[in-house]
């Protein structure tokens, strides 16, 4: 989905606010928790506030959306949150192999047309990248209100992970994204947690 460009969402703004845009592995110690498609960052900033000793990374492709995420990080003075502005197709290039403890996909774009399914963040080529990034006990989490995306993701994820738990009426988590705040009023939230990746082929 295309978003109108915010006039202040410039390259200079992102550079001066230390937003990562060049694919180089981040040098971080300890557990990393990554959200891909963070939007304006409500979920990841809430988690980063709750757990100051863990490191969080927000990954967002739209500059105008990322701009709000940066402002939120600044307002909350979060030292344990890094922000990447790039397309998820480059995610593997920003981290060392097996360095991530959790990957979160919250209300990812559903791409309903069959010809666009490969753009879904749970398409097989993305899952292979997540497999190579997750640590031994790493977890992939998905939350959505979109049933078709959920069913598709259950299928693809089962091909890549050994243990997959699906919940078709999830209770709120400790942090809630902008989309979940809105969608929760209108119907069930689907949730999936996957662990233990199969061997990478
Ligand atoms: C529907 S919004 C959900 C935002 C947020 N996660 C939430 O739950 O409120 C999906 C977000 O994913 C981002 N996104 C979509 N495709 C992406 C990609 N390939 N790489 C990184 N971000 C992506 C979009 O720009 C958008 O901000």
C-alpha cells in the first residue's frame, strides 16, 4: 500500500536520527527482538519500554510511517530500540546468522490477490530468511485479523517450523499494535507462534 510522503521524512532526517538504511549486520549482544512491518511503532515501543534490558529492532519500509516511529522512539527516549528503514527482502543482510530471539509480524499487509501472495511476509522465501536469522530456541509470532492470511501463513510456516501453535481468538498480549487496537473492536484476532525450524534446504 502506497502512503503519501511526509515532507519531513527525508534522507537527512533518517541519517541524523541514526536510522539504519545500509544493509550491514548490526553488532548487538544478547537477545534481539525484531518486528517486521512495525508501522508507527506502538507495539515495539511498548515492548522496549517494558523490557529495558532487551534489544528491540523495528523494520519498516515506508519512510513516512517510519518517520512517526522515530518520533515515538525519541519521545520515549528508548536506548534499546534500533530502527531500520528498508524492505524486508533485505532483512537477512542486517543481522548475524541465528542472532534473533523473536520475530514479530503484526497485521502484515494481506496481499489478497493470488499473484501477490509472494509479497506476503509469510511467503516461503521470507520464512527461509527468518529461519537463518532465528536462534536455536527462536520464535516467530504472527498476529492478524485477516483469516485468509492466517490460513496461508499456517500452511507455509508448518513447512519451515517444527512446532506451530495456532489460536483463532487470541487474547491481548502485553503490548498492542495500532492495527490491533482498531481491529479488535470488529472481530477475532488470529495468533500463531512457531518454534524449532526445520533444516534449511
Ligand atoms: C498493515 S500495517 C501494520 C502496522 C503495525 N504492525 C500494526 O500492527 O499496527 C503493515 C506495515 O508493514 C509495512 N510493510 C509492508 N511490507 C513490508 C516490507 N516488505 N518490508 C518492511 N515493511 C513492510 C507497511 O509499510 C506497514 O507499515
